[in-house]
């Protein structure tokens, strides 16, 4: 039976969503709601201290720390020009002399760098100066470049082995990387990229006069012999780490070693001192310090709602609907709730959806892979359905100011993904 008092505790989550839609800083919004959660449960200062101390050892804190390490590794790769060298070889290896090849090079470059660094804005900031003149040389428009950069970067975050959303999903579901990629992430990524490819062609026709500047970069980047060696070493070391992790069924904590090992080894191969490597690592980590605190607070946020009985009450209230609609309704409900009702970090959305729907998933025996696909769907659609930081970042780095073009692509991707989830759910 649905308890309305316990259900009322979910009003804290509703407030959280409202604050995020009002563009409040996610860290501040989370802190406010955690405070309300403590008040709702009548927790005393000793209990509050213990709860926050336990949060430091939580899975969400681990994800936050991995994100920080990823930014630190990104700082090392940027300083050593390994990331720039990767883009150079991808773009010029394809032989960019047509718009089709240029678009392919843009997708591969954005996908590779963002997937390796685990950050959309950071990855696009590195590659944009190299991609704009390439796009300009074949007459590609800025709106087309912007949507291609966003789509490939967004999907890299659900396919990269050490990307934060993937790390969070693996830890929460217990699935292995191959399962998540092949049966959950890859279908959504392919649908998004194919839709965006056609939309980029359409936008190219509509905005053909808004070309990228061919002289955007007066001195194109040409890697040195040392930078080529460092890049080759990084690729080999990265692949070895991935294969070792897959063969040994490594857990989420393995990513900590990988990030530190790659940062140290690439720095040494690039002839940096230990002190320089350490400084670069710390400089990068500082850029994601707010996310670390956000994830530390997010664990007690969910725990407090659970203690108040909110999740159990919601499950009881939705039980009649889910029993009538079965697994299809449950899958669609998970995806739509996350996509249109939970703006914010993808990792936080995954955690919240898991807390909300895991009891119903267990009761209805929804396959874990289907649960994972619905959660991935939610984290992707959020960034396309309405303007957000990722959309504006891609637009800005492409040198475009055409929000309308971004929204056209975003709505097209949203529509196709929604149709895919509905059709997929009907066969459960």
C-alpha cells in the first residue's frame, strides 16, 4: 500500500530537479537537499557526521575521484601534445579532401579524445582549434560542425571504457564492459550518430553560407618525433590496460591504477620530471574538485530518501501501473523519468534511477541489460531534448552561434531515440 507521508519525502527530489532547471549550481542544490533530508529524518549532529564520513567510502565518491584523475590525465596529455597528435593523425590519416571525409574525421577525432579523457568540454576544447580549419577547407558550415562534435562527444561518454557514466553503470549494475557496450550503449550511440549525420547534411544545405574559417589556425599543428613516440606509447599502454582489465574482470577501482599509471608513464616517456607530472595531475584534478564534492553529497542524498521510505512508497504506488503494463511500461518509465525529469550529471542520474526503480526491476524481473539501456537512454536524451551545457559547449567550440540549428538536431535525435526505446520495450 502507498504511504503518502513516506511518498512526500520524494518532494526533496522534486525540489532538487526544480533547482537544477532554475540553473542553480548542482553542488549547492545537492547540499540544500541533503540538509533537508537530514531534517526530514530528524538526524542529530553525530548521525550527520557518521553519514558524511561513510559517504567518503561510497561508490559515488569513487566515481568522483576517478573523474578527477581523468582530468589530471587529460592535463598531462594536453601538455605533452599527445591528444593533439592523435587528432592530427586521425584527420590527416583519413585524407580530408571532401566534406564526407571531413565529417568522418570530425566524428572519429571527437569520439577518440572525449572517450579517452572522459570529459566533453575538455576534449572538445583540445580538438576544436584543429577541426575548425579542416572543416573550413572543404566548405563545411559551422552548424554542421557543431552538431557532429556534440553527437560524437556525447556518445563517446557511453562507450569509452573509463568514461564516468560507463564506470558508474558498471559499478551499479554489475555487468561487464563488453555487455554494456554491445547490448546497451552501442545501439543508442549508432542511432544518435546516424540521425546526426543526416541532420548535419540537412543543416549544411540550410546554412551553407555560414562556413568555418579556413584560416582559423594560422599555424597548423605538426607533431614532433618525440610527440609521435609518446602518442604511440600511450595508445599501446592504454590498450594493454583495457585488455588486462577485461581478461581479469577488473572492478571499478582498477580505473584508479590505470589513470595514475598512464599519467606517470606518458609523462616520463615525454621526458617530464616527476614534479612536473605531479603538478599537471593536481592542476587537472582541481578542475573537477566540485564534482568530487557533488558525488560525496549525492550518496547521502539518496540514502536519506531511502531511509525516509520514499523509494519504497513510489514502488508501491507504481505497482498497479507496472503490473498492468509489465516490463515494457517499466522500461519506458525508467527512460522517460531520467530523460525528462532529471537534469544534471549523467552519473548522478544513473544512481538516482537505480535507487528509484531497482525494487520494481527486481520484482518484474526486468533484464539488467534492459535496465542499463533505459538508464543510458535517459542520460543521452537529456542533453538533446533541451539546451544545456554540452550543447552550448559544442556550439561554442565550433564557432557557431546558431542555437536553432542545435535544437533542430537535438529534437530529431530525441524523437528517434524515444521511438527506439518504445519499440525496444515492446519486445521485452
